[in-house]
């Protein structure tokens, strides 16, 4: 049995409190607190999943308990230590509270925070001589200089930003002046990564498991679909996208650096293929579990192909996840036949929110399945919103 739990906004708890913040481009995501139920996708039937909120019984595939949202902060603060004592534990990420709960069987939280920083991964890209390196700036003046040198083809990233949050595209002098003003007003330490906005063709991620002895198992590649800079879905990368074995070999320097730093555990490496075919092998390193790893894990359980798909829904008062499951009646599966598995949504309520689905089908059938699912929720009066036609 494995005990699973985690805090999906892990980056917020690794981020030093004295860092200046970029202007907000959407604010906090209240749905993140309930995303820990997505860990159901990793669970074997005899595993124990501990979540912040109760899980709807029709979603359960293992044993589960909740801490019933006792207060702010990571869920690890509220887990009874007796539940993990002597158990095999697989947290989503290692935070300071995780380390206090579990102890020495996990890498030190300060090491995990270090290697998850975009500053650390960019320094490694420079050291290894890989394409796509950016520039770390430590003052408003350096930010202006770096963005201007890129002729306003610039992406500016917080070192602990995630999934499109704390990331800005600066394409005009006016936007640059606004960001500069915000930084100067805070009178705090500046640390930002400035990267050129590259002519991207495809996003993908490589996944591996780094053992405590420094050896690593390459798990596979996932092709990612993003809306702007936010993750929408993932699926097994087609063979034509990239040579998987060559890409795995290209990560040898990343594995060595992580091991030297004292990290072990799951690793996801965000990367991209450019329009001219150039592979940028390391954009950033996520030394934790991830949605791409979840999709890869689901894919290994089926003879079909697992596609992770995010469906955004408008929800009328009084409706919720039970109505979503009813809308998909006859389409649900655990991967033994074509269909879908609903992975979260227990807290779904008006006016709406996100539901993640695993679509199990043959690769060429993804589009028809997405249209079928969209029609099903429409017929049930649960209106899709936003971009939902790609994974």
C-alpha cells in the first residue's frame, strides 16, 4: 500500500518571501486546492489517498479520506502523522511541511525548492551549453536591458511560477514600463528569468524517476497542449515528434546535476520543438509529480492511448459532479475499452469550473471523442466554456 497526498500549488511554498512579484495576470486559482483528487489516477486499489476535500464516491478507485479543509496552507499540515508512519509515501511534491510529516525517506525540502527554481534550471542549461537559455535579472534596470536586447520578444518568469501564472510576455515598451513600476514600488529583491519567445511548434515533456543512488529510469515523453501558457492536456507523443531514446540520452547532464544537488524522486522536464525542427530539451525542470506524469501513468494501464483533457464547464446552481457523471452515462470506463474516466470534480459547483478527464481511445479517434463528450454535456445543460478541443 502507498499513501498519496499533495499540494498542487507547491511552487508557492518553495518561493522565498522576500522576492518581488510580477503584476498579477489573473490572480490565484481557487480550484487548485481541490486538484489533489487527481492523484486518484496514480492510485492502485489498495492505496490510501488523503485529500483536502471529500471525494465523490462515484469517483473513487481506492481507499480515501479527507482532512475536510481545516484551514489555509498545505494539506500536509493537517494530516495525522499516524497515517504515514512506517508507510510507503508518494507525495505530489516535497514541501517543508511534507518533510516534517514524513521525515528522512524524502529528499530535503530545501534541496527540492532549489532544483525547482527556474533560476537553477536556467543556470544548468547555460552550464550544459543547451539551446534556449535565458538571462536571470536581479534589478529593474537589468530587466529593462534584457527585454530591450531581445527587441521585446521576451517572456519574463517568476523563478517559482507555474502553469502560466507569474509569467508575462513583454512585447511593447508600455508593458515593460508598467512591469518596471510595479517592481520598483515593492522595494523587494528582484529575481526573474527573461527568455526569448521562440517560434514554437510543439510543447512536450520528458519524465523520469531519479533513484536515491543517482541512477535514473526514463519513463517517456508526453506531448502537451497549452492555451497560452496554461496546461490544457497531454498525451503520448507520436514517434514523429522526437526520437525518444536520443532525447533521454540528452538528459544525462540534468540527471547528474539533480543527483549532485541531493534530489531523488519524480522529474518532469518541459521542452519544445521549434518551427525549424530545433529541439529545446530543457525549458524548466519540475522536480515533483505532474499532470504529464499522470497521463503517462494512465497510459501504461491501458492497451489504448490515454489522453488527459481539461473540460471547463458552466454549472447552474444546484448542479455538480453527479450531473457530469450522469451526462457521461454509458461512456465511462477504466481503460479496458474506449471511453472516459472522470478524474476530479467533487467540489464542482456554480458558476462552474474545471473537470479533468482521461479519454481512452485509439490516437486517431481523439477528435471524435472530444466532440462526443462536448455534445453529451451540452445535452445535459452543462455548457462548455473556453477552449476544449485539444489535448
